[in-house]
C-alpha cells in the first residue's frame, strides 16, 4: 500500500475509531494495522490525532530564471570560491563587472538584469546541487602555562574597536592525518573591523618563527598593526612574543582556554581560506615552504578583494529563538576604503590592484590545486616542482599585465623541465 493510500484510509477510519466503543476500537485497530503494516502504538496515535493531509503545491508557470542566468550565477559563485548566497548576491554587481572586464562571461542586458535582481534564497536553491561537505583537520595546540597572568583575556563579546588594526591570530597545522615529525604551519591573521586576512607559512611553530612572521605581516598590511588576540598555545604565550608586542606598542590579548569561539573570526578564515585552498594534506620541507609563500602572496589579493563577508550588527532573543541582524556583504577592500584611514596614494594603489586582478582564473586554479593529487603528494614530490608550478598558476591568474608573461613563462618552463626529465627517464629505462 502506498503512502497516499495509507493516508486516505486513515482519514476515513479515524472519525469512526474515535466515536466507537472500546471493544469496537480494538476491531478497527486490528484491521487498520493489518492493512497498513504500522506498529500498534503508532497506529493508535495516528487514529487519535490524524495529521491534516498535505496538499502538493503545483507550479504551472515555467521557471523565471532560464539556463543562461543559472549558468552565469554558477560561474560567479565558482569565481567567488563557493560562498553563500547572502554574501554573493550583494557582491554580484562588482563581481560580474570584473568578470566581464576580463572576458570570462558575456551576458546580454536581460540576462544581466535578471542575475542582479535575483534574491539570496533563489540563488541558494539554484546552487544547492553543487554544494558538498568538506572534511576536517586535527588540532595541535598545546597550552602555554607561563605568562598567562601578564596577558589579559578578551572574549568574542569584548570586540568593540571600529579602527582597522586589531587582529586575531591562529596557527593551522599542515600535518595530514598524524602529528608526528616536522611539518609546516600557516599563521592566519584576521582584522576584526574589515576582515582583512593575511596568511603566512612557518617552518615550525617556535617563538622566533612566529615573531618573524608577525614582522612580515607588518610590512604586508596596508594599515598599522595595533593589537593581536591569540589562543593559549605555547607558540603565542611566551616571553619573546610578549617583548615584541611591548616594543612595537601592540596590544596583546588572549582567549579563554578551550573556548575556540573567542577566536571566531580567525577560525572562520582558517576553514574558508587555508583548508579550502591548501587542503588537509601533509606539507613539509624548505622548498614547499617557499612555494607556499608564493601561493599566499597571490591568494591574499583574491581573498581581500573578491571575498565579501557579512558582519553581525545585532542579536535579539525571542523566546527560544535568536534573531541575528547582519549588514550588507562587503569585501575587506571595500570596508578598508570606507574606513577613511588610508592615504590617497595607498587607496589608489589598492584600487589599481583590484582592477588588474581577475577572480575567475584564480578561483579555478585554487579549486584545481585542492582537488588534484599535487597537494596530496606534495610531501613526497618536493623535487618535481609540482607545488611551484601550482603557485605559478596562482600568480599568473592574479595579474593580467606585463609581468604575467614572466610568471607564465616560469610555469611553462617548469612543465617543460618536468616533461624533459620524464622523457630521459623513459629513454634510460628502455635502453
């Protein structure tokens, strides 16, 4: 018996069952259980409280957005690194303009108008088939017991700074499935106000390596570093980092032990940037460290110029529900320019970088690196130039100017050298 037939039988028997005597109810129940195959207690509950029949909603009208609009939405979503529709839709005018400028999409006026008029809910329904679940990494944080009393605690509710420069910091371990031996780390720094993110590779998580990475971050950031907030790992809670912050007049705070939500901003960037692009495989060696540096140098432009995010404005509790209000999605570059702390020369420099960058090839290269076997075999293929060639793809994808010829030629030379080595090996094996 089909589900629909069972529901029709239930609606017919339920009124007679509720009005019958106890002995007659037992007979009706036996017949209903025999016909439907339901458990006896479940059948009693259905007969006493029959659910209303749900009518199937028919949609005679054709879909409003045709294949051309859906294909354009999928291209824009892929170029934006698969972000949610609430972040994607407000950024579509800027993103579509950039894609059209570099010749990645060619939209008619009607298709462009339909795409920009689409709501976030509709975009999520269209993109639902393309989403997938990612895997997770392991934690290697070891708590540092010293100097905790000298470093104040700051929770996620204590952030009220409106000036860029106060950042959360965290380490991501590229250890693969086990934490034995030596492997690379990534230091992630995220600005609280603008969301500007810098990723820097580390050969180890020693005190000197972390301080050296923070010095490099000071040179890369378009604004001064005013404060950092870290977890309680020994790589951060140490004398050397505390002395560096005091010397540079940087506010140094830490989160509560075993409360990862105190570093919610940087933890979100760890998954969105480092894990999605680099992946969960094991990385080790000096050559891989240099190649990962080149990768992050190109990736920082894509993340800060073409990855919009929403900031929580208010949170209200209504009974058992919590209603959250967010602002309009903006990129870290847009938030930084709106803060009015940059000089006109610095603003023009950042705008030139944004106009010269093309998001589509960079996103394609990131997706290819994540899915390909190059990242999975990078810990045993350090001498083949695999990661170097992938980094060259990233650099060639970011800038489409005169320098791209040099980066493209370096990528081509690596592939040619690798092809020549394989040919020599085959000739030797044949002889």
